[in-house]
C-alpha cells in the first residue's frame, strides 16, 4: 500500500465502511452504500458524490442528505474499492480513475 492513498472518515461498518468521506486532489467525495430496507441488505454499490469546495461538514451529526449538497458522479461496486489492510483508514485512489476523476 502506498502512502499516497488518501485517508477516509467513515461511518457505518459492515464488512467494510458503508459511508465515507475522502479528500482527493483538493476536492471532497462522499461514498455511500445505503441500507436498503426492501432487501434487508446494504447496497452492493457506493453512490459517489463530489461535494462543493470548501465545505464545512459536521461529521458528528447525521450524514443523511449530505449527498444532496454535491454533484453525483456515478457508482462503483463496493467490492471494487480497495482499502488498506484495516479496511478503515485509506483507499486506493485508482477508484477515481474508474469514476473519470483526474
């Protein structure tokens, strides 16, 4: 793992983070794999949103509705996002290439 992998701030962990923020190239992104009541499972995809800069986030409060403050970029399979060995600290930035973020 490279030290160039960006740090994440996550909430909700089930096998891996289900919602997290990450800063990449001076922008903030929100990855969200929401719980789907109808299937009683977490979504198999992260919905990815680029948040406006600068953004003042209250990470102690609810994260519900945060994505509505940004621009949707698409989705990526949860299983395709590579985390550090703890699954709680960093992600491989290659995910941004798959999202078309350069």
